[in-house]
């Protein structure tokens, strides 16, 4: 079987000339697997991964020769015997090998792959880096992640002798398909593997699981096709019991015995626990490697063969009714089509500028549609699980103007994130809301009592100016938007009968959601918000419709009101405005030439990239932009919770103190909207974060800092650790102290349930700065400048202290540090073992929850007592954070308090 693909190439790299003598990928025959495998025994263990992959597929073929192999092996033009060059492919995962030291034929083979969808190059050894960088540049591929790691090796004879200490009544067994769903449910965040590959690896490759006496799966490990250990994981409630080491030893021994091959494993740079584990078990490092995820930019931009077609009006009821399934899951899609139909029937056609579109005229197969207004406001829906059609449809929109995605369902967020990355869109606005829902039967039961001298009636367009004047989201053109909602959608206003003054109101958006619920300030706290809400709900219900509403995430009052009225949560929605970054063809050519120059530089430096960026600058994020900046980190909550609360902390501090000395919030080149890359410098404290999974921007911004005064590098999350370690190594920074915290999380809903009753003889109150001296004196991390640090936290942030009623002595305390997590939690040793630490945590947690905030805490890695206490209270371990003290290079430098 062969596959012919034209290679397009010309002198400027844009691909306008078709080669006449085209190479092809030819599938390698199963009978040749062993001979190809044996070629890779040279220079052992340099090619151990290639050998192991070929051994794996050879064994499968020997067992069932007639079976269709899911893993395919290809050679260039059918000639693998010359130098062993091969490419293997399973779904989007690619592995390759070659004994040709120039790697020219391997690059030719890789050029024949289809990069129109994501391609993952797995475990690429260091000796292929230069070739792969050239390939990426020549094919104009975009790198979605580039993860550095290490391959470690253990010879089979050592692995066969491995001792395994299994706890009594526990057992080690191979995994089965019955374990798949559990493994996928708890699949480790950040794993380069797709959890949907788990069934394949369990079915075809060696795996082990550790089970307790009840049959519960506690820990497990799989293997890649190329023989390396994969997806080692321990169940969340079973960590730190040595189970990871048990399954690592068990699977290494099993591979050595059953396959009679050496054993390999990989770990990501900076993953200290994994590094320590494989070293403890007996693996030795043999090679650096990388994992790449690539896609062709030129393929991304192709949209010519598809088009958006307006759906005939008479077909819209059928489209609408498709979204009745799994009600109210698709209430948004149903409502936007239903309200469109109603407005169309009651509006002059010359004023009607909205459209409901589908891809290539096909809406019937899966209901995929896009609702588009003349202002480029977009809402879409689909019943296609893969969302492939809506992804293609959204690429047909014109992004040269601002496009506003309204009320984006949580299930669609990854689709929009991919669109933003693929089309290089600028994110202008990104905020979130909770979606609330009430059935019409419940709304009809509302009892509406109107106070004397007030009346409910429908609004008129004349009310738009007043409504807009106090609307928090008013902007240019918003008066006309409000006029439009008043004219075409259900609404309610509460008026004073004596003065005809409008005092409260609620409108409805085109897609059915309640909106612009407000009460004039002098009429607040009289129950008028609840009154107009109930009135409009009843009005909508009388029209035989259910009710939905969207509430901004931090609008505590509205969230409380809608909960009291009986609304339920059904989704979290995002509101995102984007616009295309325009690039001329000249700029594109310039970028290609620039990339070629970079490759030439690399070839002159033995493959090491020149990572200097002369144009890079530290640009402060304006204070007025901090709200938008903070809200970028709401996505995938609570993944980015530290960045969200860190920025919010400094927003609140800057409201209290207009100009804070030695505080800077920097972005790289002012481009914080692209991927949220930032550093915050607060005296000697350094914080950092990025949404860029590659960490490239983070490394660049860290490279710009002045390290001469030293830093306390604070709260570096696990995925950013490699960037920090590389900067430390590159600049040879003197690390005098480092430690790791286990980062824990508790949802506010759970914290609100805490019993916070104080024991007899103890009372709790807010601390004052003068009490910081005692806290600082007893703090294990006391250092130069720490008194100022503690006193400022007491002054600026929430805190709590426990005092004796008898002599008013401070005996326990907890502060809230800059990134929002608990810090300096301590109990005077004379009063320990009385539950005071737990009490203070519960009180602080409940206070934060009442402010609509989730709770986080960092616990020193070996502080088992604290970790047990927090986990008993319901906190979950969601990440590890790392802290480094970098000493000043300026002689005798000290911060003066």
C-alpha cells in the first residue's frame, strides 16, 4: 500500500512549484518488521525507543498476522533497508527513526505526512532537534506545545531482578477495559496524551494496576508503543503512600520478563517528583527528548471551499425543535431561534438585519447553525459531539472587524480557544457568567405584590437613556442596543404612579436570557429587583417559554437573588470579543526569511537556538486594564486561580494606596491580551504566570529582569517550573533556598457549611500591624524584610487571630498572602492540639466564601500534619508550587523596612 503526496516548494518557501519526481510513503510489510527492528541494535541504547516500537508491532503481527494494525509503519519509497528510515503513525501520534546521520531521507518522509490536523511527535531524541526545526520552518508549521524532557533507561537483567514490596491483601494485575472509564475520569491534567488513547494502550500494551482488598484501583501505569512507561498515576486520595513506586517497579519487571527488552521511561523537565522516582527505582538518564504538537498554518487559513448559507425562514421551526433534546441543555440555541422567528414575523423586513446561517446549506444532519447580527454579534449551536462542523463554520466569519461571541456555552470554550490560536485572533474582551434556569411551570406560581403608588408596565424606547445611564456595561452605541431590546423583546418596568418615575426594570436578550436588571439607587433594598424579575418571568412563562438568565460571576447580590427565587445553575458561559491581527504578504515573507535566518544561526551554534529577542521590552499593564486582565484567568477554573487572585489582590491594594512603591506589573511587549504572560515585582517578591503552554513567552520575560537585587521567586506552578529552572541555569543565579508547597483548593460552596463556633475562653478578631512582630518572630521563614511583609499583609488583606479572653493574648493566626492563599498559619506551641488551627482555617474560609471567593492554601511538602488537617476539611490537592530565594549579586545589599 502506498500514499503519494506532492511536496510543494519554491525558492521563497511558499510552495508554488510541484516536483515532478514525487516521493511516496510505502507501508512496510509485517514480514519485514523484525529485520527492520534488528537494525536499531547499533550504538545501544541510543536507539532503544525505535527498537522497542518495532519490537512491539512485530510481536503483535506474530500473534495475529491477518489483523489490521492500528499502528502503521511507513518507509520512504519502500526503501527501509538502506538506512532504517521509518515513520510510524497511530491517530495523531507520530514516532520515527533513522540510522542516516544526515536525516535527509527522514525529513523527506516526514514532509509527506498530513499536517492539516494536529500531529504529535512523540519522544523526539536530541539528535533529531535540528532536522525537526528545519522541517517546522520549511512547512510553515505552528508549534502548539514543545515540551522538553529526559529519557531514562534500565537494562532488562536489572529489571528482572526488581524487588516489589506489595502491601498485605493488595494485588498487582494487568489493567482491563473495565478500568478504562475510571482512568479517563482522573486522567492527570497536563498529560501530553489524550485520555481517549487509554483503551488502545490497555488493549495492546503491557500495563499494571495496584488494587486493594476490595478491588479498588489505587495506582496504575501504561506503556507507549515505543516501550516507554506512560501515564503513571496514583488515585487522588492515595498519594504519598509509595504506590507510584510499586507500580513503576512492577511494570518495569513485567516488560523485561514478558518482552525480553530493556525498559525506558520519560519525565518532563522540572518534574522533580518523577525524576526522583525513576532515579530511586534504578533508571539512568540516557538522552534529552522533546514532545511536539504541530499543525500547518497554511491549512488553518484555508476556508475557500466552504461557505455559510442562510437557512430559509420556513425551515427555522424544524431547526429550533432539534434543540429540545436533553432539555434544558440547549435552551440557548432553542431560544435564539424561537425569538428570531417571533421578531421576523413582527418586524418590517427592511429593518431586519439578523441572519441564521449554516455550513454549505447543511443544518439538518446535526443542527449546526450560526446566529449573526449586523454588529457581528454571534451565538451558535450544534448537536455534533465532535464540533468539527461548527469549527469549520466559524472560520468562514469575517474577523477583520470585531466579532462578539455571546453567551458561549462551557462545552464550546475549547472550540473558540482553538479558533483564536489557529487564526491568531486578538482577544479584546473575555468575561464569564453563570447561566440560571427556571421552568415556566414554576414561574407561573410567582405571587406578585405591587406596593402602593407603584405600577408595573412595559417599557418604551424613551426609557432607554435612563437605563443606559446607570448600566455598568454601557458603551458607544449601547443606547440603541437597549432601544432595540425594549422594542422587540419582553421587558418590565416598575414606575412610581405619582411622578411616573421609572425605578426598576428588567429586559430580555435576543436569545431569551434576562438582562439589564437594575434598580435606581434611592429605591434599592426595597425588594424591587425581585419584583420586576418575578414579573418578567411570569410574562415569559405566560408565553409558554422557560426562563434563563446570565449573571456575572462576581455579582453576589444577583446570584443570591436568583437562588432565592428558585433558579438553578445549568452552565457557565463566556462572552468573548475577538479581532483578526492583520498581516500583509510582505510581513509573511519577512517572517519566513527571519525563520530561515534563525535556522542558519542554529546550525552555527550546534543546534542551540539563539533565544535573545532584541525587540523585547517590559511594558506595564495599565491599572484600568487590570479587571480585563484578571478575567482572562477565569477559564478552566480553578486551573489559573493563583493568577486570578494575585491580580485581584493588587487591584484591591491599588484602590487603597494609589501608588505603591516598588510595585510593577509587567507584560511582555504590552501583549498581555494574547496569552496572559506577566510578572509582578513587589519589592523583592517576584510572581509570574502565563497561559502559553510552551512557556516561551515566560522565559523571554524572565530574561529581561534585573536579578542583581535578588528575588523571592514565589508560587511558581508546576507547569512553569521548567522556564524558571532554565533561567536560573542560564544566568547562573545563586539559589540559597528553595522549597515546594502542595497547593490545595476548596470551593466556596463547601466552605459556607463550616461550623465556626469558638471554644470557651477564646475569641477571634482581625489582627493589627503591631501584632506582626510576634508573628514574624515565630515564623519559620523569617528573613530580611519579612516584618514589613507581614505587617503589610495584616493591613491590606483579610486575616484572623485567636486570643485568650482572660488576658487578650494572641495564640493563633492566619494571613492571606498576595496570591489569595492562606499563609503564616501558626498556633502558639502552648495551645497546640486544641483544634485552633482548624478553627482559624474554617473561619477564614467561610469569610472568603461569603465574599464569593473560593479558597486556596499552600502547604509545605513535608508538613504532613497540616496536609492532613486541610484534607480533612475538604481541601483537594490540585497543583504543586515552587519557591526560590535568589541572593543579590550586589555586595551587602539589604531591603530597609
